[in-house]
């Protein structure tokens, strides 16, 4: 059974969001359920640093041996960081999706971050989504 973490929020496109220590900053990756469904990840194409992303819109791609899928932004903001280690080691998305396999970081408006997170799924709701 795929791991569902209580310390992150999820979108319906199987990306997770974890607030960081800096106000308005979040880290984003794909869920354990998603990496398991994709199979072996062979390439990750996160959004460019400085790119503006909008919640619910594609902002990058992830490629596995089975398919190429869009990374659908769970929050709106500006990309401030990318996990460039994934260029050489995309398998980290499979082996550690909530840790070393994170994909990118976004700076959001601190005033709206709480609302943006509240619009996402908590662990129980995500568990229900993936149990179907």
C-alpha cells in the first residue's frame, strides 16, 4: 500500500506540497501512489527557476518507462528552486518521493498560502482518492 504522509497536502493530480521554514515557501513532489503508478521514472522536467505557475495548470513533465505525465501545479507562485540532482538520478522520485526525490520549490504569497493549502487534500482525503 502506498505511503500517504500526514505532513503534506495533496492535489488531485498526485503532487504533494510541504511548507518550508521561510514564509510563503513550499516544496513540491509526487506522491508515493503516483510514483508507484508511473513505474520507473527516467526523466523529470520541472518548471524553470523564475517561472510563474498557476494552480491547476501544467508546469512540467515527468517521464517513466510507461508514460509521460504533466506535473500539474498544486499552488500558484514563482519557482525558486529545482532539485537538479534528479537530472542525473531521476530514480530518487521512486525510492524517496517525500525526501530526496522532491521536484521543485515555489514562493507563494504568504497571505494566501493558508487558503491555497486548505484547498488541497489532507492525508485522509488523499487516501480516499487513491483507494478508489
